[in-house]
C-alpha cells in the first residue's frame, strides 16, 4: 500500500494541470454521483 502511494505521488508530480484537474474532479464527483443515484432509487 505504501509503495502504491509513493508511486502515485511520483506520478502526480509528472501530471499536467489538466490531468490533475480531471483526477480531482472525478474523485470529487464519484461519491456525489453515487449518493445522488442512491437517493433517486
């Protein structure tokens, strides 16, 4: 798990701002979307 996190940090450093924005947006939107989906069932 620790090696996964360190590789993620290393990858993050090489990411472009656009890729970072998309990744953060996806991580933020995923739980909100799943919650909204559950509420509409």
